[in-house]
């Protein structure tokens, strides 16, 4: 399966919100240059913390959001720029299952109506009829199959008719009259009867019973509601499903049943999945390959088992080590500090540099590991302060030059475990060259220039990680990883983490 | 380790509805000692949260504690003595946004708790609030104390909630799914924090979750809850190495990703039933892959199993000598071939 043709090629896809706008602020870069292939019949897992852009990426691929830049190629068509009939065709091929089944099902419709809705919206059925030579296809609810569209009915040169296996009708349901240049196809069944049959078939396919047809969503448990959501997504016989956290809201025993159902459906119908989840254990079970996202970028991509057992990127390593329990034997846990920075103002250079456990440190300072962490933290506090929305009082204080001196002092005392000396000043136990930079930055912060303070720290203690944006490096075996440490001149991330966090 | 903080004995919390009486918690007993973390695990609807609320005296109409005793440091709480110990037991809920008041600053909310439980006011309260925020690992606490909950990220909000809980200076902390709404990286931070606080303050912790991984990592002792009852209790290592009850085995087996590979996940069919009457049968029997005739007519008592030194108990007839059926071979879990 791993060598299958790409079903979808995502190329440098970007989705920005508030782009420029009237005030010309920075846009939110929710998805910022993502490229990967999704292969026919595979499950690609997409993991990352909340707010990293997973869902936006899924929605942009389906053209539910308009892409800012880049393309998504399916059968050589860029689906981000299509509209009208083409778009409707793409939408019938690619569907989405949402996280919260209760929120994504209309309370006032019966389950039958919910599953039927996409059929009505797309005026289903519209059978693709394949005919030999140049003959025309005529009749209601039929059209001539184009390109590599899936054929529902095949009429060969000598008038033989066959119906695709699994198609929503049988040979007896239609009459075909092949006469010269024209093939007349007449359906005996009314569309609404066909739709009703289709819905009942779908109910059975997802493990619900016929009597559920007339029930309302509130009468269902979480697992059953999610089955309804899956049935609705399958109604138009799509080839590709974006599953957005489909089991996150479910209990573990129910979750296992839905996962089994999804795997069965994939086998049965030859579906391709993009499986979005923040639960890494679910992704490990279901995905063939996995993409790890951080702040709008894919940091690492590769076959699931390899990525889980031997992560290349420091972010993957930290994410995996955060999973509770003994699921992954990655050794000592690396706890990432804080939360990802705002996608409106991502760190310069490598996106992950502000939290990276394997960040490259400049050689000229001999500072202890703990103090390096404190310096990183001080930097992020100054940055956060300079970006914080300021209340009127803060703004007035700033204008008048009244600054809360005590908070800067307290910050230093807390982060560096420092002590006040006799005359109220603060001295940090650090080599003089490094300490003097901290004092300078603190002075700037006391004067209200927090951005300047952050910059001063960055000038001195920043490295290539905060200057250069890493490319996705090929790290072998079909894997890529976006880290500067893969360059020859630096030590591998793995070795650095081992040495910094896992040796005594 | 020997001083027991909380002693729950045969607790039964019921909800009287028009139609029937629902036994949400039906005869559970457990202890929490100082410095110990006791886990409570089970599916939704098994009665975990009602147990937690019962311990805090937060069960509202139509719910009532019908039977049993809850002793805190030797004082009986059932019957309305919670007021005397208000602040000694604190709770952290799942969703921090629901626990915080959006129109007060985080500092104000911590100070409120400090005023009520420790009588601190003014600058002393502010200083204490800043200190608490620092203790729970919020950077730049002096500045953050004047901010509102919406200015905090999800992880920081949960830290703030923990700070409020700590402002009561509790002896026992009840955590009701405190990390379920959080990302795994943030979850790791919060679990680390709770562990640290517990060691510093020698807190007893009652930890409720449906995540077996979190249980394995944080607790000392685990109670597996099903339909209002504890079906298995054991020290955490013993439970994971040698689970006895078919329900426990099913729960452990249905966790995805424990092992590599494409095998089908074993599942437990059906849903947790709602218990409305005195049990005359094993409540798990309809879903149990190993159920036999007696399971439908005899209510299993808790019996000692496994390592005799481990204080490992389960309520399952498979382990009862009176019946001939014997437990399945170790390592064999529920048949994985069932369809969904």
C-alpha cells in the first residue's frame, strides 16, 4: 500500500486569516506552506497541539476554506481554485466527519433526513454511464462518464449492460436502449425511492439499525451519533474522507468500536483518509503515515511506526514523551514549557525555537543548562508582555513613565533563583558577560521597552535557530524533518536531548 | 503514610426521579491517605463524578446520599458536617473555563478563596495570590494576577483553578478529569505540577479520569468503577500487570496504540447500564465475554485475588471458589473478532 499512487498532492498550501485587513496588521498564519502527498487507500495521520492548524488544513484541502496560496492536486486538477460543477463533483468525492457529533447533527431532523440531506443537495443519483465509441447518452439522471470518473453503468459496443458492484441500483432497475449514435437510459425507480434505499443501506453499513431512521439525534449515544455522521459523509460514495478528531469525544470502549468501523469501511470501500487527532495513541493505531504539525507547518512526516519509535524532530520527541503511561518507551519525559506562540506572530527562524529542548546555543557563553532555560523563558515573557493587550491604565502608566519596577525584579529573582544584594540590586550567578546582557535587558524592560528587552536577549543568546528557517530535510526512509540540527555541522537532535535531559 | 485522610464506607448516592430511583453510586468503599493518590476509572455514566461530588457534599436535589459513611480525619461528614471541613477538601474540575468567573480577574478569584479560608486581605492577600500563581508555574505571576481568565491559555487556566484550590489550603484534593480537555503537552505539565504539589504539601489526591494512561502515571492505587460499583481495586502496578476482572481487561485492551500493528481493537460491546434496583446479578454480565449462568443470578462479592501482599480485590464470580468456572488464561482478553 505504501507505494500506491498519490491520491492528493498538497503543494505549499497556505491559509491566512485577517489578511492585511484595513489596519494592515499581521495575518494569522494558520497554515503556512504545507506540502505532502496522500496516497490512494492510505490513512495519513495529522497530529499537533490545539491551534496548530490541523483542522484548517483539513478544511482547506476540501475547499471548505479558500486557500490563500498553493495548490491541492487531485487527478491533476487544483481543487483549491475550482468552482461550479467541478467543485460540486469534488465535494461529492471528498467529505468530512466532524469531532463533536452532537454539534454537527441538526436536532430538528430525523437521522434519515440527516443522512439523506447530501443526496438531496447533490440531486443524487446522477449515474455515470460509460459507452463505447462516441455515442451520446440520453435520459434523466444519467450522464456520459468523463475522464476516470467511476462508472455506474457500462454499455459495451454490442449493447451488453453491466452495473457496477455496490452501485445503488440493480440491472433490473433500468432499461437501456442502444440505438445507433444514442444510448437511452431510463430509470424505473423514482429518485426519492432510490435515496431512501440508499439511506437504509448506509444505516446498515455503519452498524445502525433500520428503526433508527425515524429517530432524532438526541436519542442517540455519542458513539451512535458519530456513526450517523459517518453515514452522512459516505452518502455520496466519496473516495476521500477528512476525519477531524472523530473519536476524541468518545469513551475508550466506544472509541475502539468506531475505529474498527472506520478501518472496515476503508477496506470495503477503498477509501483514503486524512485522520486529524491530538490523541497520538489513536493515530499510532490507525495511520499508515503521520504528519506532525506545529504553528502551521509540518515539522515531521513519515511512516507511523518509524516516527513513533524513532522520532527525528525534537518537537515529535517532546510530543511523544508527553503521552501518559507506558505507551512509548522514549525514556525520561521532556516537558515543553508554556503553550505554542501565537500564529499571528510566530518566532523568527524555526517556529519551534522558543520551546525547543534541542535548540542550538551560542558557544561564546558558558551558561548552565538551567540558566539557558531561564533565559529562554525570560525572553518569552518579555515577548508576551510586549504583545499583550494593554488596558487603559497600563497605557497611561507607560506614557507617564511609571513602570512597575517590582515585576521585573521579581521575574529575575524567580527565574534565576537569584538573591537581592545588600543595596536592593539583584545579582545573578552567571558568568559576567552573560549576566550583563540580562541586566541590560532588565533595564530596558523597567523603562517600558519590553520588545527591546526581548531583542537584546535575542541578539546575545539567539542562534541560527532564531535566524534561519529550516527546510524539510530528507532524513531517509520516506521521512522528512524540519530541523536545523540535521545539518552536518550540528549534533543530531536526539543526541542533544539525550545529553541535556537524560544523562545524570 | 499511615494517617488516613478520607475513609468512605459503603457509600450509596441515589437520584430520585419521577420514574425510578437511580443508584449512581452503589456501595463503594475506599480510603485516601496523606500523600497518596487514589484513582477512579471507568466509562462515562459509571458514577465516578457522583462519587467525587458525594465526597465534597456537592450532591444536589434530586440526589441524596442514602447510605454509608464518609469520614474525613475521623469526622463523619454525611449528615451535614461539611461546613466544618470546608476548604480542607478542594476540587479541580475538567473544564477550567466553567470553574472561573469571566468578569473577575484571576487574582480576585484567588484572593476570594484566601479571604474565606485563610482570612487574608489587602496586600497580604495579593502577595499570597502571586505566590500561589508562581507555585503553579505561571510565569510573570505579578503581572498575570491582574488579568482576566480569557487572557489565559487553556493550560494556564487550569493552573489558575489549581491555585484557587490550593488557596483553601486543603488536605485532600479531588481532581475530576483535570486534564481531559487539554493537549497532551499541557496535560504533561499539569500532571507534573500536581505531582510536585502533592509531594510538597503531602496532599491526599482522589484522581478521576477515563484515561488509563493517566491512571498508570499518577496514581498509587486504582479503583475500577462500573455501574456504580467498584469491580476491581488494586495497587496501580498490580492492576496493569495482572488485571483480573473482565471489565478491567476489556478497558485495558481497547486502548489503541499500546502495541504496534494493524490488529483490530478488542472492544466491549454495549453500554453502561443504569442501575435502579438492588443488584441480584453481576451488572457487567450482559457485556461480559466470560459470563456463565450464575452471573445472572448471583451478585458477586469482592474477594481477594492475585498477589496476596498487594491488597488486590475484584468482584467477579470467575474467581469465586463456589463456582466451577475458572478465569480465562492470562493474556487472553475479550475476543477481538466481534463486529461493531
